[in-house]
C-alpha cells in the first residue's frame, strides 16, 4: 500500500495454498493521524449560547465563538428555534444559515 488513509484501518488476511495445504495469517492495521499536519476535528465552541431574557420589542443578541480551524477555509453556522410538538417530540425551525470564512 503506497499510502494509507483512515478508512484503510481494519483486519487484513492473506492465504497461501498449494497442493499440500493452506496457511493463513491475519493482522490488524491501525492508521494513526499524521502528526506533521494539523488535526481535523469537528467544530468546537469557545463560547456557547447562554440562557437569556428578552423584553418584547427590544433586540437580543445570541452569540457564540468557534475555535478557528486553519485546515478548513470556511465553516457553516445554522441557527434553529427548537420547540416541542403536541406529542412531546422536539422540532426545530431553521432560522438562518451562513457559510463563513475564517
């Protein structure tokens, strides 16, 4: 294998046979991240949403802060209003979505 990727990880087996029998060997391949490259991770909040109280007719500001990921040129932020349905299940309404550069 000239180069491996995360999805190459797993159990490998080889079989050799001839007229006198068969032999097999198994081994697990574990693929470790390249330590010379920045680690790719899911978005991380530096500052999360906080509970707040708003006054009717007045503005409110819902703010977050994300950790910058230099390996990705952009990120997507979506805002939702979450409510319960009459049956008690969670439902959400997309309030906005934006792809942003770092």
